[in-house]
C-alpha cells in the first residue's frame, strides 16, 4: 500500500471510530429512552435490558477508541465489520420480527433521529469506508491489550455508576414516596370516575403533561403490560384540572401509548397529594392502595406479581 492509500486508510479508520464513539455517548445521554427502546423488543426483562444496553454502549465506545488510536487494529477492524454487519441485518429484519417503532432507531440516542432506512444507509456508508481501511499496519504490542482491557472495565463501571440501572439505583437509594392518602381518597370521591378507579386491580398514574419522567413512566408501564400480555385497561391516569384534553392525548401519542381512561383532580389537591413530585404510580386493589412507585422504582416483577392473582 502506498503512502497515499495509507493516509486514506488512516482518515477513514478515525472517521469510523469517531462515529462509534459519538453513537455510544449520545445513546448514554438518553439512556432511559434507549433502555425502553431495547425493552420494547420483548427479548429480556427490564433489569437485564438495562445491563445489556450499558454493555453495548461500552463496546461501541471501546471499539471506537481502538479505531481512533490504532489499538489492536486487526481486532478492531473485524469487530467493526461484525458490529456494522450485525446492526444492518437487524435493521433489514426489524419489521418482520419485532413490533417496534421503525421511525427512530436510536443509533445516536435522541440527539439525531434516523429512521430504519436512514440507519441502513448510514451503516452501508461506514461499511464502504472500512473497505478502504487496511488492518495490515499492526504490530502486536502486549501493552495495547492491557490498555483495551482496562478501558473496557473502567468504561463499563462508569456507565453503571453515573447513570445506574434502575434496579441498582433502588438498591442503593431507598427512596420513600410520600402520598397524602386521605386527600387522594377525597379527591377521587369528588371526581366523576370514583367507581371506575376503584374497580378491581389497577395502576393509577398521576402525571403532569410537561414532565419528561412522566412520559417515560407511561411508556415503561405500557411496555411492561404489553410484554407480559396484561390488558392496557389495568392502567388509568390522573392529571390536574385545567389540562386540555388535546395535551393529554399528545402526552400519550408522543410515546406511542394508547390513551387510557383518565380523570382530573384540582391542581392544589393534585400537588398536595404528590408533594409536587411526579410521576406517582399507585397500585390499587379495589380502591385500597397497596404499593406506590415512580418511574425509577417501577418494577416489572412487582407489576406482574400484583396482577398474577387478578380474576
């Protein structure tokens, strides 16, 4: 290979590496949404999914770094081919095997929205770049293996700590959700949906249309019910009075979640019940609140166990 071709190989290798690093960082910035996107495939539990997404992000970051700094170049080259080929095959088969949104594949988190076709084109361009990258210029040095190993361990640890999976967060932080139950019961009695909201086992969700964690909780609960073949009717929602129906419908449609039955409480009562902290999800057994949770502590196992004896 002449000097000119070697220079092209260098530039393209660094370019592909930068794309991998950018993909990892942007996914991690919106990790909660990426977790839910992967969970939507219904392959793993939410807890396993939260670990696997961080492993994938670590792999992308380390692989990108290897390409940029020419660490274990031959291994990095073939790993990049494997990743891009695998992702491309996944995208080609996506609509045939999974019931997920194909308008946003989360390749770059929420920062850059690419649909399925655009993601395939992006991968094909990167694969074409790799055609002109030569893995031949690689001298084996043992210290590079140790650098890659250390980088992998440190990166995964950091990703698991800075934005910990919800199951780890709840193990460390025993967050207490305070609810004014007498006021909740009073507000429900004054609403026009008391009977509907106390009939059987339900999860009553107190949301604000402007709360991003409320939106994520709505999607998370929807996916838990969907993946475990539980009826959507098990979930109901409460907003504060004065919230236009159009905003409530947009709140759910933005997350591709069916609009559940909902009611409203007076704003002062709503805020007093929740203490101004939202979302709050109440597990109601014929009107008796047996458990309360929020977006982070919403647990798939807890939901399925709650409905397991529902007749």
